[in-house]
């Protein structure tokens, strides 16, 4: 993992800013359009081959073979285990999208019980026919069901090691307000329109049963699909997009990268990749939106772009009182997070990482303090070697987080956040977070440099 140290070193140079993250990352991997299939993958390999270069991959069944859902939610015929799902969760209300009704640029959402949804689905299987177009009454897709939030004590799956460093859900869990963990299920033919995930988050998605076809577009390729008003079509495969009056840039459109995802397989969708998804069979899947040090720069940039869009949309209200706070309210409903929310996320994750780092450094310090004076030089040398060495343990002493890398990227983002004129975007009650953020920036800078150089005593790395 000496690469991580190398990257941190580059990113910690005083002149480096947010845009350099991109350069360091791009140096790291090629941007070819091939989506590798990896039968299994370690945390380290995933970090280097996919997270850092922001590349997609498809991972084999081994990642999820011990999930209870793979056993209990699937019948012998490979279809959903209807009696089991009904018995456990039948009375629960679930969100359902009507794939044939569009309102405000997305499928209309309704709510029903899971039993009602499964009635529809089983009836659909009995009555649908492959050859008669339009023979189906409705195409209903159960999606964005916050399963873990509702059934906390039902461990039907766990997050695989490569996806465990997840600042978004870590923050939502700490604040107790939301989460981005979902169950999707729907008959063959249900589909999700063209989109990129909420504020440039990553997604991982595992098929419990069934198959999906993913159409993927690396960042930038989506531009060709904007219509003359700047909006995206729901379906990039429809003939409508070929109308050059409506879609003036379509000529430049690239072919999608197509991935067929089988039962048990997991797809990783990187930050800012647009995608459109169709269930080729009756399918149940679990997905999380997530983010960490590798894409926090994009999350922040995404939020800044979204704010510009909000400001443009209500530019005629620019003179009203509290215009900026109002923009933040709209930003929150448009993007799921606003500037104060983002700062809270950083403060939460930052303080958890610093706690661990302090403990770790203190432990090393006390190890060296117990040594006699004669051994002091030797033990300082050992400590320095431990900190400098590229061993994973030193860089990853909290679960699957690369702690030094987390703090390094956090520093870049904090610097940029604090460079914005924040005061107007924050209400009076939220103002203290700005102070807290500048304190955090100082401590993080201090800590990362100390950790990286590792020529100092741990006491110097206490909070300011
Ligand atoms: O499975 C689907 O229908 C859509 C999933 C998706 O968009 C995602 O995981 O990001
Ligand atoms: Fe998505």
C-alpha cells in the first residue's frame, strides 16, 4: 500500500487544491471502456483498480454467497420465494414506481403493501406473454425500499468488505436521519430511467435472484443526451433521442457499455457514471448508495454544481430576504444534502477518524514511553518505521478505512468548502459548524503531516 502513502504525500503538498485530486487520480488508472469481471476481490485491489480510478466492475458470486437473502429469499425455481417474503414482510408498506407513467421527468411513485405488490407480480407472471406487445396491464417496480431501516434486526445480508468504507451511511447512522440502503424487486421488463446517482455517490448493487442489463456511460458521455432544454431523456435507447431538433448533441453520443449482471453478482457503479437499468428476468436486488474519501471530492463538486442549478432556477428571486438560505432548502430537496448537511457529514466522519488516529498514536507513544532511556532511541526508530512503513495495519487501523487517505482527502475538501462564502448559506443555528470546520481543518492538516512525516511525538497530534 505504499501507493496510498505516495498519493497522500502528493495531495498534502501545500500548493495542492481540489483540482489536483483529479490529476493524481487520473495518473492512477486508464480510462478504457472495458468493465472487468472479477470472480472475487480484496479491499486493497478494489481500492487500487476501481475506487481510485473511478472505474466500474462486476464481481462474482463469492462476495455474497453467505448472505441469508441468497438462500431464504429465492425459491427452488430461481424466482423470489413468495411464501417467505409474504410471511415475513407482507404487511409492510413499500414504494412502487409505475414504469409507464411519467410526472416531472420520472416514473410516478405509489405506495402499497408488499402483499399487494406480490399479488400484482405473481399475477403478471401468470398472464404476461412474450409475444404480445402491450399485453401487460401495468409495469410496476418496487424500488428504493429502505429495508434495513425498517427491519434493523433482520441480517439478510452484510456489506462486503470492499464497500465498507462508507461515509454517507456512517453519517446518516450517526445523525439518525436517513440512509441509502435499498431493496429493489420487479418482474421482467421493469426498468430504471437514465440517471446518475444522488450527488455523485457510488452505488453497489447485488442481484439476489434474476438478471439485469446495465447501460453505463462514463462521466461526460451523458452530455450528448441532453435535450434542448438541458434535460435528460428517461430512455436513451428510444428513437426519440435521434430527433436532432429535440436532442441537438445526439450525433456525438457514444454507445453504452453494456453489462449483464447475473444472480449473485454485484456491480460497482462509480461516481458520476450515468446508467439505465432493465430487469431481464424477475429480479430482486439490494443496493447501497455510498461514498468515501475516494469520491468525496466529487460529492462536494456535485453539490456545488447542483447549487448553481438551483440558483439559476430561482435567479428572479435574488433580491428576496434569506435568498441564500432558501437556495439551501431547495438544494436539500433536490440533492438530498445541502452545504450545512455536507459540512456536518465531514465533521462527523472527521471526528471519528481523528479519535481513532489519536488512540493509535497514543498507543504507539505509550509503547515507546515504557522503554528505558537507553532503549528510547531504538523504540523511536521502531515507531517511526511503523508509521512510515507501507504496511496496511498502519494505514487502515480502523476497519476498512484508509485513515491517512481519509484525512488527506477531507483536508482538500474542507479547504475548498471554507473558501466559499458560507455564512449566507447557513442559518444562525448552523453558524458554529463553520468554526468547527476550520478547527477540524487545522487538526487534520496537523495530524496528516505528523503522521506522514512520522518524525514527531504523538503528543503533538492532539486536537487544537
Ligand atoms: O436496479 C435498478 O433498477 C437501478 C439501480 C440503480 O440505479 C443503482 O444501483 O444505482
Ligand atoms: Fe443508480
